[in-house]
C-alpha cells in the first residue's frame, strides 16, 4: 500500500463519526453534500461512505442521480440502512413504560407499551421493560448496539442515580443506570462491554427534537414541557445537551410565576410545576382531578373536545398560557435561545392559542420583544423515547469502527 493511500484511509477513518452524524441527522443526503460538509476530497468522502456501508449502517445508490435544477456532476444518494443495527430505547413515566427499537435517523422500528402501574421497586419495572425490549429483538432479529433509558427524574452523573423521582414511587437515589444495565445483562443483551445509559426524560426529548424534530437547525434550543405532573426543561447549546456540572441543570419547573399561588413541594409558592401542569389545568377548568396516570390524556381531550364550546376550558387555557408565558419570558431573558420547543401539554397550548402565548413572551422578555425567538410545538410523538435512542447511539456516532468491530 502506498503512503498516499494509507494517509487517505487514515483521514477517512477519522471522518467516519462526523460523517455518520451528518447522515444520521439528515444533513448529508448525498455524497456531494457529505464531501462539502466534511471538507474533504470526493475520494475521501467516497471511502468514508463505503466504510459506513460495509459496517451495515448506510446504503449508497449505485447510480448517481442529479437533483431537480442541480448543476454539475450527479451525486450518489446516501440512505440509512433499514436492516441495520438498532438500539433498545426505554422510557418510564407515571402511567407505565414503553420499550422500542430505534434505528439511525431516530426511526422507531418497533415498540411495545408496558404496564399501567409503575411499581415502587425500580428493578421490577426495569426488568419487565427490558423483557419487553428483548421480545422485540427476538421478533425482529435485529442486532442491538446500545441501550438508553428515559426517566422522570434528574439523573446525577457520573453515578447514574435518579435523585428525585417525584411522580413514580421509586426511592430517591435509586441507581437506575446500573439496574438497567444489570437487567440487560440478565437477558444476555450485550453490546461490546459498554454500559447502558440513563437520563432525564425532558433532556432526552430536547436531544431528539434538536436532531430530528422541531429543533433542527437551532443553535441554542430551549425545550419545556409538562407530562402528567410537574414541568421540566432542557437546553441544547451549540448542538450539545447542557446538563450542568453533575447532570442536574435546568430545573425550570421551580420558576415562580405567581407569588401567591399554590404551594410547591420545593418549599416555594406559585412555581411553574404547580401552576401549569395538567392537574392545575383541570382544576382551573373546574374539572375533577383524574388519576395521575390519565392526567395528560384527559387534559388533551378536554382541550380538543371542549375548548370551542366551554368558556371554563377556554379560560383555563388562557390562564395556563399566561403563566407559562411568564416563565418562558424569564428563561428567554436569561438564556437567549434562538428557538423554544414546547412539548406534551404545552404543545397543545401553543397549537390552541399561539398568538396569545407569543404575545406574553414578547411583552415580558427583551429578546422576545425583538421577534428573534421562535416558539413552536414539538414534532416527535415519542420524543423522550427517541432521545433515549440517541443516547444509546452516541458511542457509535462518535466512533463507528471502534464500537461495531469487536
């Protein structure tokens, strides 16, 4: 082998991770785009694409095609391999759990919902969840190259412990990542000796929306949402999830939006956590509280079915929008994001009365007043689950050759 050839090969291997990341996020649909985005020669880009194809991650069209209105040489299209490896993604929330197999590109290839009741023993819940995922792997015959778990709690790093699982009956400090890893090993699900991953569900929702959903193209992305109880937030800065020094950043639910409001479990009053979640919405609408497992679905149904006909529901929506807008304005003033994505119940609020929410944020924030901040609804149905998949895929995205060739 000549020195020039060896040098090209070395450069190509160093570019495998960045190349896969570009293809994975839809930024390099062709070999020409890959060449441009990587800043390499066509020959190097071709070698990189061939290596990723040999690893079973992508496929390359054999016959180059010119796009409509394109000039110059036609380019080979790059596709994620639909039969390639997957990761096991899992999510636990107050109304149960869900397991899924997630491919590159954030594609959910198969999914299985689990029980409605979440037991107080995390090992039991995670064992059932992993068994559901193992069944999906057996049914599909796909190779598993990682596993990620989304939980409704802050997850401390590097320990991987759930510090405040407030809306599931787990003990504070439960070592969820280690339990998840042990349950995978007990079912003979291994991926090169690497451990599983675990993180907060809203953080993972933000990661998924940034790469594959409503946050694509944003440099500094703020995601805020409420599921069944409480409010969570996450921040993606320059393409990377910001988790703080120990994984506990962005507890936005404890911003005060009504000093005379409801008492919060944090010790304050009128926090977003208790003023804008589904329980607060149902109370504002004069409806009885649903079981915690149904709070989100009941609230969504109420907005969809009775917003136009029931003045109490309309007033409850306005009340939550005003409270949420105050909280978002404060976050926008502090963080200066270029986009805000709202998920879960907040997604319904922005879809129902976008103009009112934008007006509150603009009126109460410097950057919002300038019109430079987009406030948009989330796009992904299972964004926390897709984000758990992203967490599991990250080692492969960083080093495809090192992680997949054992």
